[in-house]
C-alpha cells in the first residue's frame, strides 16, 4: 500500500526503522539494509517501468503484461486511511483510489498524472515481488545473521519491502542514475 508523501529515501528509512524486526538491529545494520532496499528498488524500477514520458495507457499495458490488472476506485483519502493505492495478491489486482489521488494533488501540488504513476509504480513493485519476478530477499543484504535466521519464522519484514517499493516508485519521478 502507498501512503503519501513522495517516495523518498527518507520515507524508505522510516519504513525500515518502524518495522518491528528491523527496529532491533543496530543503526549501521539498518542503514545498510535501507541502502540495499532502496538501491534494489531503483534498479528494478529502471528495468520494469516504462521510460520517460510514457502515457498512462502504456503504464497499464506494462502492468498487464506481467499478469496484473488495474482497477480504479473513486473513494477519497479518508475512506482509505491515507492510502492512494493498494495491491491484492490473491487476485493480482492493483487498485488506484482516484478520489484519494485527487486529494493528494490538492494537498501536495503534485500533478495527478505523476501521482498516479507513483501509486501505480509502488503497487507494481508489490505485484512483481508477489509473483516472483523480482527477488529482493536474495538481493538485499541482510547484515545481521541473527535477523536472517528470524525471517523464516516471522515472515519477511514488511518495512524492507516498502523501502524497495519506494525506491522502485521513485524512478517514476526521477529516473536518473544517481542513488
Ligand atoms: Zn506498499
């Protein structure tokens, strides 16, 4: 799910630091994990997202080509607790909350087309992860072996996936090679 504001590395940091599994790590380990997750998302975004000024239709085609579908809903931010998009892995469906995106545009000044791209890109990452097309757990370095042992019993730390998704979605705004 995507909560505004923009997909920045600071937002990725917050996601990792508030994850209960990652919160027990040392600061240097958290930083390594944040860098790894953010970088993994950026590289994956350059691989999977339509380049440049591709149309909204081209974006939806890119999503459909990997087996997901996009549904639009008109309810606002309040109805979704601040979320502008979500992904349902049981049906491989990305839902974009158009009413929420409208409010996001009003509150942040971001162009709604750009906001929709960010939301679609974020949920697209969750689809790629859930369908095994990207493999963050074999690519993002887990610096603490104790944490690695914890993961199978506790599930994959959600905050790391969200940090990856923010890195991925950041390509929708800034495809540059830096960061
Ligand atoms: Zn998410």
